[in-house]
């Protein structure tokens, strides 16, 4: 579970990246899930665009894709959302949570 400080840090990182995936009229397919899963392992942070012809809203698509890949939804804004999952070899160092 991400803290608000970690979420804010990830949002600032995601601000500079482009959406590399699109959820189209077919919704969250197994192929999309697999490619996002591989991208999360390589990048840890991905931005996804939800097209207007999709039956799911951006928040629904984010929750569905997040639960199917084991990722956390960092942010949903407009028709885009950001997912984060720590990789086996992490490249992003999150701020420490206070104990």
C-alpha cells in the first residue's frame, strides 16, 4: 500500500512520461494485461490511455488492470491512469514511510 507521500512522488515521476498503452473498445484483454505486466517489470511505472469508444471508464479500467497485474493505481486523471508495481530489480526508490 502506497502512502500519500509515495503516491505524490510517483505522480511527479509520471508527469514526464507518455502513455504507452491504450485501452480500446475490447477493454482489458488478456493480451493487454500481459504486455502491461511485462512493462511494469521493466519500468515499474506506466501510463495508460483509455479511448472514448471503451465501455469502461478510466477508473474502472485502472482498477481492473491493476488487480490483474498486481499493480497499484497511482492516479486517474481525465482519460489516463498511472500504474506502479515494484520490480524484482527496482529502479525507482520510493520515499520511506514513517513508522
